[in-house]
């Protein structure tokens, strides 16, 4: 019976095992928490990169549309000039020539 541990020694050893197990569980929970945080961070970065790419594409499209509107506006100005001003000038030249030739 000398080799068998006493009840107090068994209780002390069980408390040590319980404490060690508790520390191990806290360590595992911390590692899992870090891994989850890193995964969430990575997913957040990926989502942010996707939003950035989409925003850059929208800005490029808006810039292209603005350039097209400017070109259209210039084209419209030329059209207005040729459709309104040139006929009036031609009419004025004909009236001038008619008056000059008639005098």
C-alpha cells in the first residue's frame, strides 16, 4: 500500500490536470480566435479590393461618357453654325449682290 497515492495527493494531481487542461483550452481558443480574425480580415480586404475595382471601373466609364458628351456638344455647335449661320450669310451675300448689281 505504500505505492498507492493518498486521497489528498490524488485530489492535488486531478487539480493540476484540470488546471493544465484549462490552460490548454484557453490556448486553443486563442489560436482559433486569431485564425478567425485573420480570415475575417482577409475577407474584408478582398471585399474592399473588389469595391475599389468596381469604383475605378465606374469612374472610368463616367469619364468616357463625359468625353463623349463633350464631343457631341462640339458636333452640335458645328451643326448649329452650319444650319443657321451659313444660310443667313448666303442670303445676305445674295441680297448684297442683288443690290450691287441693281444699282
